């Protein structure tokens, strides 16, 4: 079933309006407006070769100003403990991030919840520069157990709609405000749609 959710996330990051509408049906107007911002600054999203191994994540989201390997997980429970192969995936993501100056992410889809069912969290890495360094400051880390082992806690992640707003701002995390002006967001989405229609 993870493949279904992987395709769902790929559609959203690629700025496909139908995909965004599908995942925000039970979201608030504010959450939907934030998610729609990615239509203005979409990513080329490709399934990583050797998906889930060697630090590639499941998908790669690429845009002129950033590239992020993303590991996609889904569960009926709000926690996923990493051990064996999944712990190796985490270690490989961290190693790749530090070698290549990339910010690896986990996208966790909790099944059976209304509203924004996705949460995003980062694998902490050293040596990030530029926009990725600024961006990483706003995304919560993958949490640790009492023994210091990484695990995924859905409640500790950033809602996908907030993440999409974050990566869609031209000046990144510094532009994120505590209160979002929904009318302003909807105006910019409408303006973008009008320009796209005019160019056809």
C-alpha cells in the first residue's frame, strides 16, 4: 500500500491540482490554500532508483533551488520504530545527506484520519548550506526514543500543508508567518491560474 501513498505524494509535490484537491478534501480552507501554493513552484518528482536503499529514499524532489530525497512511510498507528532494514535506510539517508549536502526527509502518512494525514520530518545532517540550511531549521527532526534510537512519531512531524507553504515561498523559511492570510494566498493562486490559462 505504500506505493499508493508514494504516488499520492509525488502528485502533490509535482503541483498537480487534482492530486492536491484529493488529499485536502477534509482539510480546512487555510490548510487547502497552503497546500495549493506548491502549484506555483512545483518539483520534478522521480522515483529513486533502488528505491528505499543506499540513501536515495523512495522519491527525489528536484527544483532549481533544492533537491530532497524523501522516504515515504504509511501506517495505521501513529508510531513507526526503525530497526533492521528500516534503520539501515535511516543511516544511509543521513550519510547521503552529509556527503552530498542534501536534506533527507521522511513523509509519514497516517491512515484513517481526517484533515491533513501527512507529516514531514527531517533526518538531521551537518554541512547544509544556503536555502536548504534555512529550510532545515523549520522542519522537526526525526524524534529519538529514550535509548537514542530514531523512530517516526506522526504527532511530532510538520503537517504537509505547512511544509508545502514553506517550500513554496521564494525566500524560504524566513517568510513563514504564524498567521496565514488566506485571502492573499487564494489571490496568488487565482493570479497564477489566470496567467497559465492566458498562455494556452
